[in-house]
C-alpha cells in the first residue's frame, strides 16, 4: 500500500493488461514486459501502468519511465 492505494507490480509474462489478478477498485497494476509505455484507467477502477523502457523502448516509443509523487502517476520521457 502506498498513500492508501494497493500496487501490484509484475514483469508481465503471467499477469498482464488482459489477464489481471484480483484487485480492488483504486488499485494500480504495474507491468513491464512489452517496453511500451501506457497509463490508463481500466474497467473496475484499476489504473494500468507500463513505464516503458529507459534502455530498450519498443513499438516506436521513446525512452521512458514512470514517476509517482503526491498520489499522482505520470509517464516521463528520458532526454538523451
């Protein structure tokens, strides 16, 4: 729990955006694996986050990472 929200972090090869574990509304599901950044609200009030990749971005995405501060989640691009 962080700031009253449950976070579930996984690589993404077992659980992923289309196959979520049981999570309460308001939870944040964080998955890597695809190296494609995404931040969206899924049905059931689950926030889906894939931070992308700093070193090996895929799918035409740029070097990226996620940032959490004061209850807000954001995706950032790495300037190289």
